[in-house]
C-alpha cells in the first residue's frame, strides 16, 4: 500500500494557542493517532521543536559545513508530521482532513516515491 507524508505547517510569529486550546489539540491528536493505529494506517509520527533550533548539514567542496537555523528562509516550517499508509491519494486526503481538524493547522500530503524495480 502506498505511503504518504502528512506534514503540519507552523507559521513563525503566530501567537501560541492558550493552554485550554493546546490541551484540546494534544487530546485530539492523541485520539487521531490511536485511530490511525487501530485502522492500520499508522507508520510513524512526531512533533518537532521550532525551526530556529534546527541545524543544516551540507557538503561544500568536500568539506562538511553546519549552520544554525532552518534550511529554508521562510515564515512557515514543518512543525510535525505523520507517515501513513493509505489505499490511494483520496484516502490519504480524507485522513489529512481529520488530521487538520485535530491539530488545528494546515496539513500537506505528499506521496513517497515508489522503489525502482530491480
């Protein structure tokens, strides 16, 4: 069955939700995760620290260079993600709609590339 990445986007400078909203989001995402596991769609998921604590590692001229901060100069960054299995894109989009409700944010859906035949 195909796998999909469902990524949650966070916007820099957006005020954090109040404690009650945060607790509801955690509860809703926990229930959503339980549902994915029960339905056999769950592969892996996780929340991320803010992008300003990221480290970018690249090779330039044979040397490894690390820099602080996110790779992309953007106001939006990935805040968390799910890796799921779904029968097709429509099924993945339906799961993403429920994910967006649970985490109260936009969720991008992208299929994984298929492994080349040997």
